[in-house]
């Protein structure tokens, strides 16, 4: 305090110690005794002090704080592992005897907050449905109490099972009534409270189900439903909370926006923040949790300021001024207040008010900071004073604000007096005040606090929130230099001021309690109880200081982290140096992006390997992050959990492991003899049972573990023996499978036991014009199948995107696109010898297969399917289920045709991927009734289709074979007939290519039914081309290599016409020639196939060095002239002096074979030979999958001319040209007469 201002500023500090808090629990004030029975008695309806005449909003807030307190206390120190649970205590809160329940108050409170009423019909509908839960919950609680008094009574066990089922069904039917379309926001509090009851009900069944007489499978189904509905209910609440918040932001009234945020945080978000702790298998013992979020009471201002709407810029500025930026959790240490002149008027005493403030804070994990000044930008005559709050909880603030005139809506200047009521950790009650007299004539008194558990006005013995921040602004006031608006921020008392671990409990420390700054803090999604810490980027790490518990002995702990990670894994280092604990941990990436709003399922858990021991009541620090590396993408930490470990806990875990393993192994078999597997037992089930057996501690149960190992190994043998798919678990890599080159076998994923198949996305050419799919398939031979039998095709998918599953015999009986979220990666630690530690998985998926929540079903994609069943819909899409299961039926066995059963996985998208294992095809049983009739009908249709295919095949094959036979002189294909020209070979090749069903209709490079006959004829065509090339003395006489070996003028070109290379002479100034070496004492035949278009003549001339010349002439009227001319004298050189044509068109002199096939079927590019084959086969597949009646026509209007020539020298020359128009030449041959 400024010593010069003692007459202007007064600080009042009054304290008393008449309130003894030695037994007080500030985080749950109703729990005045730590004894659970005493605490439970406190929850009875007769002890509830509900407000008599509160507003609906205030009543809803108090009720919600009441509910949160009971559940919080139950989870923290109640009998969570067995017993009556919490529902009996909560019944009196939800349905007190004084009225018809809390639903009416909850509905009206949100109506007031958002200023939007729900119509009376829907209101009555909601309240009636909520009231309907009273009877079923009352009956259930009665049955539960009766059973608890005599747990071994079978009748009471049956009664509690029946009452539970009735209650569960009631919630399933009524939950949709609490989210009526169009009124989801108004009913959100009711929905959250009903969801709480339903989840706690299911939790009772998971904890006590075996004692009630439920079998293991039923209990497992309830657990699956519990985990699934935690996700569904939490996401619904968070989503519609955000929707309402945005709606109020858009209206522009910041005060209404803030009121909604505060009250809905208490009545909805705080409630759902406890949902994750309802999982009794993850939280097996009491769990201490903390809320770190901050809420703000209404600013200290007049109604005129509070009710004023703002433009978007003003709105955001008020938000920035009055709401503290996200930062690590801290406690309020001190307030610095600056008073200045606020009111000047002639003849009156000038008034001073608190026009600027700033606060100092202690970081809970260490450190101290002071915020900048806020409030009036340029106060006149400022004077500073300070109040200390260290070691005190401020639970109530009273402010007196000076106004300009008497009207409550008039301009205001700022508070002249602020009184803080507080209580110390030791129980000392105090009141501190800062004021600046003299006081103004017109005063507004404003009370700021959050209700307690039993009353709207908190007291030193009953408060739920402590003051955590004081913020100021002068925005949107008349006199900014003389005005100040103050807002108070509050944190829940569950936020521990020290990070002290609690004995025999799981202690959750929120990540925002880290002491490292600046550390990126991001806002939570609403269901986490506060913000999150981002570790994404380079060198990020967090440091949390904590204190070991008061305990007479050392305590051992292990760590668990709740986190969000997209795409790639994050590799972190965890260390507690004082405990000599150093571990690496992997946060497995989800392999996909995360929702910006962070749904509940985006959060996962990871166990840090190893344990550590702490000395009692000593300070420690935990360091978590990647200080020397970079973490990509999104990496958010929610909380770190300290889980106590002791001998009793280890024995309990060992016993549970044995029970779980024994049940898993027993469930594999049909009987106690264990000589046969159940039909529904999958190969993946056997692997997982083996994992559970391996987790049984040998030091406690060596004999039992050995027996279970023998049994599970026998189960694996039975599973493999009945599986018609060979190497279905990829133990022998890709043996027995046909795969694309990019599919691989890996063994680095602990969700699979051993090897698994990894399928990356399809490959693309550089230009992206062609895609080469990734595939793997196996065909089960017909000899392994039984007639008229149903088979199951099934397997396990770790994760997949756009992978197509085809199981086919007569048609695509199963054709499904599987998109399975990659959410099972447990990231278990790897031991030094390379073995996964599956007994302590690091991460756990929150999303479970086959969630039956009605909300999810309502909003699910209408075209989606489970990956189970018999749907024959083309490209049916199935989501989420990691295990697929389809059936396929056989009719008669056809050993000759060998249709077999195809099991194919194919990815056609570059963005696709799949990890697969445990692929099976097993016999389910003989067909009867409708299934038998259906397969006979399908089989008959298939036989008709096959007959049609054979007819088409026979017709096409006979035509092609006749054409190929006609090319050769002998059946051995040793020589071509003289009259065979290139057009004959091309025509025959087209006929061969017209043979249908050469390749598999799903994969372009896999042989089909006619592959053998096609390849045989194709081989003979290749032989024909080869003989043709060898017979023709002219090199590249059919121009398939362009102008290679030819001298050509610039305008001459080779053009592809109808798939054939044709030389085009476009004008009289163009010509093409080739020099050849021959034997001068032999006769030769010059044969040319060409056509002339338009006017003029086209000619092909042969001449030797002795001036012997012969010419073949072509006209558009097919006029042929064999007149010999010598108009073009030639210079005769030796053969050695001839200039090689390669110098003009430098292309290699390929033999035919692959080069010819490629050039005729598609344009050559930089693709690999495998890709080229695929392109060729894919094109044929598209053309040949179905029979075409079209026949290949000969080249229209092309004429073949021949002439004999007897050279007198060993050098000849071929010239091609024309007189005018266009001349097209298909082939030029020079054949030695001996070859005839």
C-alpha cells in the first residue's frame, strides 16, 4: 500500500478461528467423516437441504453441484469395487419427496439461459419420461438393498437381475426422449443426468453381475455397452453444449454468453467429465480426480452494461479482457488495486474508485507470475494498494459500485468497496476488504460467488469453488478513463492446491498443472474437466512437481497417461529422477486425423512400462516429453495417473488374470473335454486367449498356467486343421497366397500375435493416370469342398480404409468395402529381447465394436453395414467392426470346372490401407430349407452363365485358331505361307485378342478360365511375327518401329491407324527410302500393301546399281502399273559405303515379341514392365470380360501388289513416294524367291 494514501484507501482484515476445519473435506463438503457408511448416510433424502424458493437456474446449479459432489466422493473414497454403489444415495437428489423431480428445474434453467422456450407438449413429454424412471430405479434400489443383505439367496439374485434388466430397458427406451430434435439444447441437463444414472446402473452390473448370477458373456456385453455409451453420451452433451454456446455468441450479448457457459459447465460438462471414471475395469480402486476449468460470475456492472449487445470485435475484446488466457493451473496469491478519480462535479466531493487491477498467481507445480494491469486505460491520480490471499480460499466476494445517477441502468464508475470472505487451510475464517471512501450517493451492491452444496450462498463450511482470478475492462463504458468493470473467475475445490498423491488410490494429475511455461495449453472439448497440454513440435516437455503420500512405509506406483494423438506415433521420455525412474513410452498414432472438437473416442490411454518406489511425504518431479526431438501432428496430454502397486494388488491382479485366461480358454471349446472348437470361435480368439494365458503370473500359478498353455495350443491346432485357407495367419509369410509386389508380411504390431499382412495403398504412375491395385487372394480348390454346405469366411482387421473384400463362388456372394478405424494400437512396450509385453498394454481403445446406442444408430450413415452377415449388396460398406464374418454356400462339387471359393482383398485407392490376420474359411454345416433352395437357384443360374461363356469361348477360339493356322505352312509353325502378309497376322492377332475371359475379372494380371488357350495362340502369333521379320529383307518393313532404318524427308511420318502402324506420305515432295544388301544371282519378290487417296499416284520402286528398276503403282481407282522406269538415276556405292539409317532415326533394331505387343496395345511410357503388363491386361479385361460379337475387319481399301525383281548387283534401293495427294503404306516386303 502506498503510504501517502492511507486516508483514501482502507484495507480491512478481520479473521476468526471459530470454525474448526480439521475434519473438513473442501472438495466434497458433505463428507464430514471419512467413514464410507457415515458418508453414505449423509446422502439420504432426509439430509438434503434443497433451496426453498430459488430461481430455476440457481436451483439447477445447486442440484448439479450436489450430484457431482456425491459421485465425486463415491469415486474418491466410496466402496467402488462392490456393494450398493451410489444410485441409492442419488435417488433422493433426482426425485426428492418435496416435488416431482429435478427435470422441470433443469429444463427451465436452460430456457432462461438461452432465452428460448420449449413448447408445453414436448416439456410434458420430457418430464413424464424422466418421472417414469423413478419407479424402475426405486424397484431396482429396493432389490439391490435386499440382495445386499442376503447375497447368497438365489431368489434375491434373480430379483435384482430382473429389476436391473427392467431399468436398463427403461433407459434405452427413454434416452431418445431427452434429445427431441429441435430441443436438444434445452433438454441437455436432463439428458446428462439421465445418462449419469444409466451409466452408473451399467457399472453396477459389471461390478456385481457375477454375484447376481449373470454369466460371463452377459457381463461382457454390459461392459461393452457401458464403454460405448460413455462415449456416446459424452459426445452428445459436448456437441450440443458447443452448439448453444455458438448460438449465444452470434447474438452478441457477452453476459448471456458467459452465463450460459458458466451454468452449463456446472450442470452438464462437470457431470460428464466423470464419465471416464465409471469404467470399473480401468479404475479398479478409488480414484481422485480434479476439475481445472474456470468459470466466471457476472461482471460487477449495472444491468444497462450487462444487457447491451456488442459487435463481434467488441464481443471478442470483452472476452479477451474478462476471461483469463489459457495457462497452467494456479492459485490466486495477491490482488493489486489502483484507485483513481471517478467522479468530478462542481460543489461535490470528488469520488475515487478501483479503476485498475492486476493479480499475482502461484503455479501449482511451482513458479510465480503477475499479470499486467487491466481496467481504465488512463486513470487520473492513481494510487495502489494490495491484498494477499496466499493459503486462503476466497469463497464469496461483495462489491459496491458507484453509479452516476439513481437509475440502476445509468452509467457506472467502478467499485469503491470489495469484500472478500475466505477461509484458510487450517480453518481460520477471515474477511478482507479494500475500499476507497468517501462513498458515492448511488451505490449498487453486487454479490459474486458459486453456490455451495446445501445453499445458494456459500459459507466457510459449504463452498464448492474458490476465487482464482480477477479481471478488469473499461470497454463499452461512457467514460473509459473513469470506469472499471470487474469479473471474478472461480475454480472447483476439487483442484488440489498441491499435487499430493493419495495412498491406496489412483491419483489423477491434470496435465495443465505443469510448471513449464510457456507451454501450449489448448481448450478442452468439454468432457475433460479442463484444458489440455500440447506436446506437438520440437523440444516440448512438461514438468509436474508432486508430493508422495503420508504413509508409514514406501509406496510403489506405475503411471498411465490419457492422451490424443493423430496419424503417426509420438515417442516420449518419462523420468522421475529422484526415484531413479527413466522410461521411453510410445503414444500410438490413430493413423487418421482427429476431430478438431476432440470427441470422447479420440482420447486413449497408455501405460508407462515399469514401476517406481516413493519415500513417504517427499517432493518429486515428473518430466514428460521429447526435449531433443520433434513430435508431429496433434499430441495432447489430458492427465497423468499414478496407480498404486502393492502385494495385495499384485495377488488380486494375478487372480484376475488367471480367471480371465481360464474363461477365455474354456469359451473356445464346445465342451469340458475340449476336443472341438465352437463354430463362433475365431482364430483371432485363440490368439487372444493365448495372450491372456501368457499373462498369468508363473510365480503364483505355475501349474495352472502350464495346463492352460497346453489347452490353448490344442485349440490353435484345431483352428488350423479346420481352416480351408492355407497359411491364414501368415506364419509362413505369403506362402499359398497370391499377392501384389507391394503387400508385405510384418510382425511389429502387438494387436496381432506374430505375423500379419500389411497392405499399403495402390500405386500410381507419376502422372497419376494409371493405378495399380494392391491385392492378396487365395482360391480354395474344389476338391476341398463339400456339396450343399455353408462355409464361414472371416478374419481380423487391425485397421483399413477402402479395402474391398470379395468372397465368391458363383458370383460375388460377398462384396464389401471395409473401413475400419485403426483404434486398437495398444503400443505395448517391447522387452529387451524383442517380445511385446501384452500383459500391461500401454494404450486402450475407447471405441468398441458394435455399439448399439440409439443416438449412434440414428446418426449413422444409412449405407453402412456391420462387417457381418450375408448381404449381397454390391460394394456394401461396413464400418468399425474389426472382425468380419460372412458366409458362402456351395451346391454340387464340380471337379472339372473347379470354381472353388475365392477370397480376395483388394485396394484400388492410393489412400487405402489394411492390416489383416487370422483369415479363415471354415465349414459351418449342411444347407437345409430356404438356404438349400437358394443355392440351387444360384447354382442353376451359374451353370447357364458358364454354358454361355463356353459357347462364346468356342466361337471365338475356333475363329482365332483357323486364322492362326492359315498363317503357316506346317502344323509345327516353322514357316509362313508365301501369301501371308502383315495384315493377315494382324487380323489373326485381333481374333486371338477377341477371346473372352482370359483374365480374372477382379484382377487384370491374374489368369482367367481361357488364359491357357489364349497364351498358346498368342505364342503362335509371336512366332508368325518373328518369321515375318526374318523373311523380309527390308528392315522395319511394317513400320512398327516408326521410321527406324528408313531415310525420310521431314514431312513423312508413321501414324497409328486402327491399331496398325502406317507410313503416310503427305505430299509429292516427301519420300522414304532404304538401302539393302542382296545376292545378285537370286530372284526376289517385292510385295507392298498400300492405298492412294485423292489425286495422283503412289509408287514403290526397287532398283539396283545396274540401273534395273521396277515400280509398283497405286491410285485411288486401284489402277496398277508395273511399268519399269529409270527416271531417277542412282549413284551406286558398295554395301559398305551405304549410310546407315540409324544415324537419322537412332532407334534399336528390336526383334518383335514384347516390343511389338507394347507398341500395338498402348503408348509406351516410363512405366515398369510389371506395370506395362498390368495396363495391357487391364485393357483386355475391360474388352474381354464379356463376349463381343464384333469381328475384326481387314484394312479397308488397302491393296497388295507384287512384282518380281532380279538384281544384277548385291545392292538394291527401295524408294517410296507419290505425285500428289496422300499415299499410305502398310507394309513393304522383299522376299527371296527361295523362301516361296
